[in-house]
C-alpha cells in the first residue's frame, strides 16, 4: 500500500515497511522485534552499518531461524557503497527467488538501508534513481537519502551492467566489510569474511 504524506504517522518510522514484494526496509528496532519478524515471514536480515555503529549489538534470533548478514561501509566516501550494491543485489535477488523474505535495516532506517534497497529497485525493477527514490518515499515516507548516496545511486544506475559482467567473469574486486552469520544465533557465531559472498548461490 502506497502512503500519501498526510497518511504517514511519525511512529511508523520505527516499523519496517514492505517496499516491493518480499523486500522490507526499516530501523534496528524493527529488526529486533522478533514478533514482527515471525509475522512478516522474514527469513533474511541484512544490516548496513557505519564503523561508529559497530559496537551497537545486532539483533539475536532464537532457534537458528534467520540468515543474518552485515555490510560495513565508510561514511562520507563518495565511491564506497557502489562495490557493495552489486553483491547486495545478487544476494537479495537469490534469497527472494528461493522463496525468502528480506529485511534490510540501518540504525535509524532513514538513509543507508534505504539506499541499498533503492539500488535493488534500480537493478531488478528497471527503475531509474528518481523513480526508485519516489517509490521508497511512498512506502517509507521518512526516508532521507544523503547526497553522497544519491550521487552513488545515480552512478550505479549507469554502470551496474558492467559490474555484473565483471562479477560473472571473475574480475570483480571484492570489497572489504562484508560479514556473514548464517542461519544461527548471532551471539554464538563468529563472524565470517567476505569470501562467503563469492560462493555460488549467495
């Protein structure tokens, strides 16, 4: 359901919204709400974090029930996020195609998590940046994309086919900052490195 600005309620910023079928975006509070996770049928959770947020505890899910991934990005570096968009989009697309439902979150749910979801809309829904940004705002009105992310998303719109070719051809440079905790309680799983994202089917 699309929301007009006057229909949006301030408290909804603390919830997650389904942006397109099977792909949600929201804040840390929503990611920690296991009742919501169960009711929404979420199977995969992806955290987008800045270095200063590393010490903020991740959600913990009982019964080895959720696939959890974390992407660490630098704040304010203009070309930092683009390498992650390609891997993020491959993973989300594979998860959805396998019947999964994905929640992408950042601490506030306003900026970096929404930016990564917009990159998915650009690649897998054939949207340009403006249309994808508008859709995000229609579903999650509190979205505030930084100028740095806007610049990178507009660039990504034009270069993602080349990045995909590099990924398929094995010439893609894997970025640092990817962490995976696969289908387990976060508190008991050591973080695994970026090579996990280079395996078929992820």
